C-alpha cells in the first residue's frame, strides 16, 4: 500500500489533542467549507484555513502529530483551524505532490524554449488552443490588439479589484446584530464582524496567492493592491448603541488585512523572484502610492468650499498608502545590493523616501553596507523606538565608540529604562563605569530586586547614601527585598524591628529568617504567636495550613527553643477536633515523619512517637 493512501491517525486522536471548544469550532469550520486545498508530501501536510483571517496550517507526522498554525491561539491543545485541517485530511481530501515531476524554473524554461524549433512550438500552441476556449478568446484579442502587449489585454485591473472589494465590504449588513445573543456565548460581536469581513477579503486573497503559485507575480500584486486600496475609507458602522466595539470598521478591517499580508509574505518568500521582477513590483507599488499622494496634494490645494455647496471630493474614496505596512514584502523583494539600490532610487524618484519605515531604511543600509546611512537613520529615530536605540548602542559599543554610546544611553535610558537598563549594566566594562552606568544599575536593582547588582552599587555609595537608598526600596506589599538589603548591611536590629512591626505579614518567615540565630527568643515568640492566631481562626482550609508550615519549619533552626517548639507542635498535631489536612501538611513539611514528630536539623533527626496524642516515654526525648 502506498504511503499516500494511509492516514496514520483517527478522529479520536484529534479530539484528545483539542479542547472541547476548539474541537467544536473546528468541526464547524470544516462543515462550512472553510478549509482550502491541502497538499501532501509523505507525512507532511500543508494548506490554509479561513477563520477570522486566512491561516497557514501544517501537519508533520513523525512519532506524534505535530500541528502548526499561523493564528495567535495560545491555549491548551491544538487550535480550531488545526482541527478543521485534520478533518479534511481524514476525508482524504488532499493532493499528493508528484516527486518525479520536474521543477521548472525561469532559467531552464528559457533554455528549453530557445532550443525548441518553431514547428514544435506551433504544434504545442495549436493543441493548447483547441483544448481551452478561454485561451482561444485570449488569442483572438491578442492578434486584434495593436499593442501586442498580452499583459494589457489579460492583466488584472487594480481599479476593478479595488471597486469590487470596497463595494462588497460597504454592503456588509451589521444591523441584525443583537447584543443579547452574545451574553452567554463564547463568540463575541467582534468575532462575527471578523467572519463577515473575512468572507469578503479571503476569496480575493486566495486569487492573489493562486497567481503566485503560477509565478504570475505581477497580477498577484495587482490583486493584493486592489484589496489594500478597496479596504480603506469604508463607511463606519452604526452599532455603538448596541455594542461597545473596541475598534472602528476601518480599523477592524486593517487588522484582518495585516494578517493576510503576513501570510502573503510567507508565500512570496517561496517564490522565484528575479531582480528585474522585483524592480517591476517596486514600480507598481510606488506608482499607486504616488498617485494617491498627488490626489491628496491636489485636494489640499483646493480653496475652502462653503458648507452649503457640494464638495467635489465628497464621493471619492480616500486612499492612503502606508508603506510601513509593506515592510515584510519589501524585505522579501530586497535580496541584494542591486535590488536595494534600485528600491531607494525608485522611491526617491517618486518622492516617497520619507514614507518608508525606519526599519526598511535600516534594512536597506545593512544590505548596501552603507554605515553612514544606517547610523544617520538610527540617530534620527533613536527617540522613537527602543529597539533602534539598543541596536545603535550595540553598534557604538562594538566599534568602541564609548563616548557616542554614553551620549545615546544618557537620554534613551530615561525614555526606556525597562528596555535598556539591564542591557547597559551587562555590556559596560568595569573600567568604563560612569554615572549613566550607575543610573542603569540603580533601576535594575529596584526593578529586578537584584542583590548582586546592589553589592556592586553599594561600593559607589557613602554609608548615608546606602541608608537612604535602602529605605527608598521599601515596598510594604513586598518587604522581602528591603529585608535582604538590610541583611547585606548587617542591620539585624532593623530587620527585627520591622518584623515586630508587621507580625501578621503573610511572609513573616522571610522577615525572620536572617535573624533567627541572632534573636532566637524574639523570633520563636513571633512564630508561635502567629500560628496560634491562625489555628484559632475560623479558617480550616488547606491553603492556610500550607502557609503555617512555612514559618513552622523555621523552628528547626532555633535549637535553643526545641522544648517549647515540641509542645507547640504536639498541640497542633493533636488538635481537637482532629484536623487531617493540617496533619498532612505537617508531614509534607517534614515536621512529622512516619507518624513521628521530627524537628531537629541534621540527616538523622531524633523523633518522638505520637500515640493517641500522648508522648511515648520509652522513646528518646527529641528535645533533651
């Protein structure tokens, strides 16, 4: 039996891998035909599922089923898209890749075509035309067109796609939405809106991807740009009285479009792209972007129109190209110095270089190995993006330009302390430490509670400054770090004083541990008192007993108080009425071993048998 006819899993396997909610949603996705074509190569499956957006799903079968999906699902089990994808495979609805089929590239096709005589070419064309009426119609149009440009005759129209997308999105009806329908449902109004928007955009997007698979990249981009333009300036929904939507119709649509662009980038990266083809795509994008820029400029130059008069621009769909949204596409197209230089040249010719994202320009500067462009761009934008700031700092550090490093660090640290402080403390050599370094160190100590960093920082402080710094680190909700700092400074009396002032703090054991052996009587008394109050409360929950054990275990560390500790532990263990959960927690804490109380430290602690609540006098006294 061929491997392509074997499905090495069953429906129950999928049910076990998914949550009940994902499994149910996956069934619905499959039943409603939301799973696209699936291809199989050995035990590797790939395809797309149309959910809120269009998601790439893969299944790799080795020792287990390994699903991957481009959706943002981050919960237990596999997502609903993977479930739907699996149902398609279980129905054996997939295409098997032909490993023996030759791979045709542009180069080897040109070689074969050039080496084929005209008679053979004509024979192939004749047979092809006789088999396909669409091709015959195209042939007739071609020979009747004076331009002889097949692309002008058959190429996709961006304007037409734009109009179709815009009209379809504008016609979506949200008037039947009822907030009460969603009160107890897992779905939300936003989910339904996403589904409706996706039902419009996905067919156009699939058409664009289909062109990519046929290596008709230009028409693929024409459709993509038509989708992009048609998804703008949509009439806003009037649903705010019914729902508190987080986003507008246009913004909600842009989120879905962004997901589609991410999928497109992945597909485009697998496509054969020549430098010439990349240049043609740059022309296409920049031509459209420039056209709308000119329209906006013309609009702004128009004189103010009286409100009572008709606005000639009122009915025009306002389209604006945000080239930042094309970052991923540009990075796929710009593969070498030639395409990088061509890209910048074409952008400048259309006066669009100012519309490019900083990320794109930095990427181009890297490809071109243009250090001046990279540094200048990073310097100009360092206050807007912490990742750029860090990249620039790292550049200056590696080049040993420490004066520039600290110049940038000085103001970016104030802007992004959470993102940069730790980095600055990690990369600065001891010989280069200065005030900016210690500012970063100060922040890391406070933010991360780092004792190791404090040990470095304290050497920079006077005794008075240490006292002031430690007091500034006191957090009443989390005083442990404050106590640890006092411990480093050997301020044991202050530790005990703080603990006495907060005897009911839930983490009392953390306050007392540093001073157990210094103030045994005081610490023992506080531990006993706290646990007496807890055991006499109305709370009889296991979490309470677990919390008690944290401080009771410290009794092992106070050998001079073992006799008193013994009596108290006996009292707890033999509490009337019996508290089985408390006894269980005492065993887990190591205070009871094999039914015997054990609180002495060491590998072989002495023990005292418990028998019906009475000490056994025949045993060695643990506390003697």
